[in-house]
C-alpha cells in the first residue's frame, strides 16, 4: 500500500494515455483486435440489413439482436471460468476459428441465394456463442501484456479500440453491402479473423503456472456464484445495469427499421448511423474526464439515461437524415457514459481473484437485459408501430432513471489487494486438498453490553466470509458463559479454505480488526479447524 501520510512526497507521474502501445505484444494484439471488431461490425450490419430483405416483421428484425446477445447472457459466466483455467491464447485462437467459420458459412449461403431468416438467426446465435466465450478472455489477458502502471491505460485503449471499430465498421460494412452485396461484406469479415489469428500465433505466451491450489471448472464456477450472491455492492451494479439496458435496448433493436421505414434510408445510410454512434462514443470518451469532475457515478448514469431517452423521443418525429446522424452521435455519447460508468464501478468493487467471473456476471445481466428488451420491444412494435415503441422506451428510461437514482452505486474505494494477514492453519499431519467440508471456528470473549454492536459488525463480516468461500456461517453463544461467543463457517474443501487465506483483502482485514476490538480476552481469539470424517 502506498503511504500518503507524508505531504511532501510528490505524486508519481501518470503514464500517458498511449503508453501501453509501447509494449509490442499489446500493440500488435490491440491493432488486430480493432481490425477484428471492424469485421464483426461489418458482419452485424449485413445481417441486420439482410433480415429486412428477407422479412418485414419487426419481430424477425429484433430476433437478430436477441440471437446475438442471448448466448452472452447464457454463457458469460462459464466463459469467465474457462478464461481462468484454460490456456487463454489457445482458447482465443479456437474461438476466432469458430467465428471465421460462421462468417464463411454466411458468405456461401448469401452468395448462393440459400440464406433464410432461420439460417441467419441460427448463425447469428452461433456467432454470439463465440462472442460470449471471447469477451471475458480478452479482458483477462490485458494484465499479462502491460506492466501494472499501464493497466488502466490499456483498459481505456481497449474501449477506444472498440469505438474506433464501431465508427468505421458499420459505415464500411454499409458501403460494401450497398456496392458489392452481402457475400462480399461477410468475406471481408472472414479476412479480418486471419489477422487476429496471425497475431495470436505470433504471441509467445508463457505457459501458465500450475499450482497445487489451481481451481477446476466446477469449483471455480461455484466460487464465482458464491461471491455474487454475497456481494451486495455487486447486486446494486447489476440492478442498475439491468434497468438501464432493458429500456435502452429498444433503440438498438429497432434501429434498422428506423433507418429503412421511418427515415427512408439505404443500407449505406444505416451503416452511417451506426458509425455515428461509434464517433459519438469516441467523443464521449474524450469529454468524460470533465463530466466526472462534475458528476458522481449516479449522476453520470442519470445523464446517460436522459441523453438516450432524448434521442429516442426525437427519432419519433422521423427527422431529416442529417439530424438523425447528429442524434446518433448523441446516442453514442450517452451509451459510452453508461457503459464506462457501470463497467468501472463493477471493476472497482471486484478483487483480482474473482474479477473475471464477476465481470462475466455483469456481462450476463447486460446481455440478458439487451436480449429480453430487444425481443420485448420487437413484439411491442408489432402491435403499436416503431414510433410509439420508441416513445414508450424513452418514457420508461426516464422514469426508471429517476426512480433508481436513489439506489446509489458503490463508491468502489476499498483496498481489495490481498492482505495475506491470516497465518497458515496448524495441522497435525498433511491434509488432502479435496478433504472436506471444513468447519472453521473463531472463539471471542465479548462483554454483554457490547454484544449488539459486535453482532452488527459480524453481520458485515459474514458477507466477507461468504464472498471468499464460505457456504454457511453463524454465531453462537456458550450456554454456561454469556461472554463466550463462537463464530463458525463452513468451506467445501481444505483447498478452498487455503484459497480463502489468499483472498482476504486489506478492506476485509480492516473489518476483522473492527470485530477484534470487542474481544476482551488476554490473547487473540482462538481459531479451530475441523474436517468432516
């Protein structure tokens, strides 16, 4: 931990925004990722526009968005686990090959005239599976590519790269689609995967260290779910994300119909609209430091809701094309404010050991809300029309933004670095790692008048125990000695308890110190470990 108690110490200079690009591996993979995302956006434009040729049904159009996002909702958590237990480089290469096969199949079907709505939705779903597997893994490799001092800059550059691709890919895809057809657009996407795979093959990633405490898939999956259930701060982030994206998804699900039916645009114009969203997001990334200086996270999310709803309301009037482009620039600003705010809060409240799985849960909620919202708004548009659906979504977004503004996002200022302050448990003989369950008992002596205050601290401590691995927890008093209080918790195996030792953060240590202040014994509370027979 940095010592800021000496006012004379000058703060360390912050690395520049583009400092991570001085790392050759990061620079190559970042550039390849931008190219790959450009191809993906081109494919999405072709699919979203092509479905309007194959069917005039708003439900069919919205199903493309659902098919793209539903797999991420279903598979993000397993993908987060896989990113922690598999060789990430090989895993990414496999996923890129799957995505290239999807676009190659779309190329063949569209060129032969055999592409149907059913094929398009099915292949979009398979592409969504690839995106679900890839997302957490790309995020997980960033700390391997840059020094710790450049980590924040690398994360910001990744966001910038996505929005560069968003600003170029849709517009380029629309132009290629209008000039050469869907098959050519899908062909360019296939080519983009060649660059990504080549970059991954060039990256000589050191083999992962296999420790005795390495987690298996099911154990890591359960640990991630336990953490999610016990983290009230994460619950708030997930709730705010679900509400925002459920209403905001209406404009994304119906945008192809807005471009084609309400604004009378072509495929190229639809690509320009999506490019405007990307350009607006890039502009938003540049002004966000000034916005953060004036607004906290809750204010930023409310601003994003008002901007997004304002765009949706303005599109109701079928504005001129030039004004629609301006409105989509504003939509990009609102979208990047919401995404960056929620993502940064989620990252700030997750410790390193569970960050991939926690972010996977966040992606699950995000994409689940987008998938459900897209399908729901498509069905609504089928009944009342696209313009009225946009108004309904805008009103709902404003009302929800104002109501849930009272549910404050966590500050995310706790020190979540591992404290390593727990001593290693004493054992009479070696214990097999799969032995369990394990009961841990901590015996305190608490004055009767301090009992209520102590229990309040212990309620907070119980959440920490559960987040770090306990699946059951309780506090009991001794029948013959009222000052003798026993805290106990159960962990599924000896290996999981040893992992618990490495997961306790400095913030958790501070909370445990708060509980220890009530202990009146001459020595520290006694800790006992019991193994099931």
